[in-house]
C-alpha cells in the first residue's frame, strides 16, 4: 500500500504523573499549533486536581529518590541522556515545530539538551563537595556541613525554550535528590510530554518527575499555595504572576527561585539557554545540615542541628 493511501496515525499526548500516563482529570484538551498557526496536536488541559495528584506522587517518591546515593542518581540521569539520544529525531521534529526553527537549528538545540542532561548527571556526586565541607571551630569538635534536598519542587518551565530550557530546569532539581512537579510551556508542551515517555522507560522511579500541560497561571496558583510543596521555580512566570506566586509561597516558607532578569517577562526569549549553566540551579533547592562531632575518645556520641 502506498503512503498516500494510508490513514494518518496521530499521536495522543498525555500527562505524566506518578510514572503513569493519565488523561486530564477534567477531560479537557487544547489545541497546540506550530509557529505559523498550523495544528500539531491536542494536549491535555490539566486541572487543579491533576496538580494535587502530581504533588502526592512527588511526595511519595521523595524518600526513595533522596535516599539513593548521589552516584546512583548520576547513573540514572545518564541513562535518560542515552534514551534521549536514541529518540533524537523525534525531539528534533517537535522542537522545530514548536519553536519555529529549521531542522538544523532544532538538531543543535536537541544536542545541547542531551549534553546538558549529561552535564547535570555528572554533578550529582560532586555538588556536595562545593556546597558543603568542614567548618573551622574553636574547641575539640569536628563541624561538618552537608547539603540535603529540599523536597518537592514545583517547576514552571520556560515558555519559549520548550526542550533545552525544560531540561535546564528539571535536571538540576532531580540531580540533587528533589522530586519535581513540572508545568510545561503552555504554547509548546509537546517536547515536555514526550520527555515523560522517555522518563517512564528509563530508570527514573515513577513520581520523581511529574509533567503537566495547560494554562501556567491556572496550575501554578494551587502549587504555590500547596502545603506539601517545599519550593518553586518561577522561571516560566511573567513578572506579575511571579509576584503573586511568591506571596502564596510564603505561607509555608517555600524556597523560591525567582526568574532571572532576562526571564522577568515570562517569555524567556532573551535567555541564552545555550550558555554554561553554572551551579545556581543545583544549589537553589538544597538545605544545609550541620553536624558537630567531638574529637578524641568521646567522639562516639555526636550531636547535630
């Protein structure tokens, strides 16, 4: 049978929550179009109930993921990069359509995203060496500071950089032992939803990353106010929305990563996601635990705070 006689098989995009692929609880979808307005797919329109379910899944996964060794988390993240490499052609198509890029430019963006994932995988067992260490104190004590993950992090993904920016905000959150509830770019959610398919077939435990699509403001509000969310990354929020969410986040003293100056309008159009990321996002959602331990014969009984 010739290709012109075949019926097209359209992809059904779903949410990624708790390692599974539910449709939106509301049953709603919305049209996703390319940069020229041509229809690409229907994406699930997540509800507040979907956001709450994602938080439950992230909290359930936190104990196991944060308790894994940093070296093991690095291996798991590297496996994701391997699988992204194997599905590169699909992501090139989706990024090209979502961001209006040529195939060659989209390929460069996808390559950079895979490299970025590998970069963060390499940091899992090294970040403790630059964000912790031995502290000089007066007296016969060892005083050691070590970083620990904050908990469940709500992540508002960049609106314009649908894949490289997405990877750049998710990978550091989970590399340091946190779990994530991610709100994908409202207008370009397809690469994010496809990333969920990669995560589901990798070694990342279900619930470590949960991906929602839909209206950013509608989903971000309940997450910012949720008492079981410990931190929020406001990268994909405009200045006005970011301010509202930061006020809501203060209710349970969430850690807040504010949009960088280039992201302040929520468009992140002027953000250079290809630039070296540094360690800002790795340390943004870490707590510091300090332990005092006596030296000498009495060192068997330490104390911490």
